């Protein structure tokens, strides 16, 4: 758990919002999960597209806008706080190498 928190903190300290995307209004990068989902949905029209669990201690999610102009990677810890790890632009989907689907 401590390692996951340390890695999340290091990523937060070394990343900056992508061109055209700003941190949450007051500069924070972490919010309670429901507030983070609401922020990404209302501010950038992003919805969850993929997720995975890290050592049963964290949920990593990829949020992408429908037009692909913006995307965000969010880590949610077991205390239900979500941290914006990285944001970007121009998301593109590739074919899934395991199923040949997009």
C-alpha cells in the first residue's frame, strides 16, 4: 500500500496538465471519488474507458472524452480518494491485439 501511495505521489509531482486542460479549479489533484468523476464528466465530458486493480490497493482508470480530444488517468485508493495522475490530448484507440477488436 505504501509503495502504491509513494508511486502515485511521485507521478503527481512530476506530471502537469496537458495543453488545454487545467487542474481542478483550486489546483488540487485529488478529490473524493464521486467528486472526481463529476469533475471529469462535467468539465471535460470524459467517461471511464478502461480500468485495472493494482495489488488490491488501488484502482487505475482511463477516462476519455467521446471525441478523443482529452483523456485522464486517475488512481483511486482504498479510502475512496481519487488522484489525477496524468492528463493528455488526442487519444486514439488501436486494435486489441488479443481479440482483434477496437
